[in-house]
């Protein structure tokens, strides 16, 4: 099994030298455990999914922590959250950097507990599935854009050579039965799965909570709560509109995106690149994948992604705005494979209003092109603009 070095690893190692606690959260199967064990192979490793280890940590937390006299990796920390208070005491007494390396699969349970208990003592990382650049280290010569969208980015698909539909079937069942139930006791899990599928059909689109609730047969408050669950478990994220007004008639709803298009495709029974080619949601999936790639670039540097979208109520839109220290960079994302003049309309309109500098178009073709105020990049080579 080939280990692919993760882009987040360099920053992670730097932070271990500076912070007494380093935490890595992210979705299930994103590679958190493998990252920590490969980056720090000499450290003792404890997995709280193991019943005996969890019982020891839960029944005698002080003894469990002090028995590990060297820096230690503790996986699935959300299984025994009371350990965090004892960790706080230890790091306050010693002050040594790199004392505890923690990981967990649920942002809601892990992230809030860590931020409250270990504020100022912890560096928090979010590890998502492979980025496209990480995948390229596998030397996937015949990897088409449709194959990428349907296969997704979860490491185990590539490491164990599992068929995507087999992986995601098991992944969804595990997610529903374990992660969702751990966050909130949902009585009608079948309805929640339907809700999840309806969200997949909305990826890359404006999120209308009222419409989503009505189609799901649930209340508006329940829909909002369930969206929070999907966010907390790294299934979806919401992209907010940018509000430096160049027009007062701007949309205020966020856009919904899946972190992984393979998961979204599987939820909608799209299992091959050929099926996706003529699917009405292909453009939405392509946009989802590129927006997720941009978010990963920032998360891998331990930076909250400074990304937004812009749309007015007359239909003018820019798919992505990157706030680069106050300088806005507009990016249009097009699933077509041939460069067309209509690709540039949104950016040109926004540039005329905002006076921002060069914009970028990312499309599903394979050629680069330089226009007067816009650079065009193919889907598998656009990461250089994020430098």
C-alpha cells in the first residue's frame, strides 16, 4: 500500500514544535490516523475505538494520561471527551510543546470541546480527503475529469483499490449509524437519509431551507439542525455571499457544497463517468469539486478558507471570490471542455463594478489561455493560481 504524503504534513510538524496540543479533525476515512502515525512514527499510539483502551481512559483518565510519559497520539478523542480537562491540567503544568496529538471524526463534538477546554494551547487542523494534487502523486495517467468527480477523493478507495460504489455504500451506512447518532439522536434515520440525498441533488446551488424542509417532510427548524449535523461531520459546507456591496440587490442565501463529489454522486446513484457526462447536475458537481479543492488548499495551511461567491438578483454571478488580504480575486468555474466567450461574462461584469484585478476561469478542458483581464486554466492545473 503506497503512502501519499499529505500537503498538511509540513505545517502540522511545525505546529507540534510550538503548541502543547495539536488536534486533527475531519470526516471519517479522510486519513487522520494514517497521517499522524506516518508523520510521527516513533510516538505511542492509542485508539479510543478499542474497547479496552477506551475503558482504561474513561475509568482512570489521569492514570491513562500519566502512564504515557512521552508525547503521545490519541485517536478518536471524541469517544472519551472528559480526557480534555485532564490534558489541560498536564499541559499547564509542563508547558512542553508536542505533548499530545489528538484526532477525531466529529467536528461538532471534538472542535467545540477542544476550543472550550484547550483554548490557547492547541493548534487545530482539518484534514479533508485527498486533494487533486495529492491524487496526482499516484500517477493516474488516464484519470478523466468525470472519473475524478464520480470516484471522489477518499484515500481508502485508492489505497485498497475499492470500487467507489462499494466504498460509499459502506461509508454512508457507517456514517448514519455511528456519526449521526453520536451527534444527535434522530428517530427517523430513513428520513434523514432522504434528506441527505436531497442535499446531494442541491450541491453547487443556493440553499433554500424552506424548500428543502418541504421536500423532506420535516420542519424548517429540523432542516436547519440537520444541515448543522452535515456541516459538523464534514459532509457539506456552506459558501456565504460576499457583501461588499456594489449593488444593494444581492442574494443573501448561502450555497451548499459537498466536500466530496464521489459521495454526492453515489447518493444520487451516479456510478460511472459515462453516466455523469450527460447528467443535468454535471456542472454543479464540477463546480463543487473545484470549490472544495480551493477550500482544501487553505485548510492544509491551517487557514480558514477566505472564499465567498457573489450574485445579484438580476442573475450576474461570480462562482468564487477569494479574499486575499483585502484584494478580491474572482474565479469562474465552467464544466465545458471548450473555451467560450460566455465564460467571461460574470467576471467582466464584476470587474466593471468592483475595479478588482485579474480574474480566473477554471474549466474542464486541457488548454491554458491568457485574455486581457482573465487567465484560463484547465481543471487539473489550476492550483498554481492559489499560490
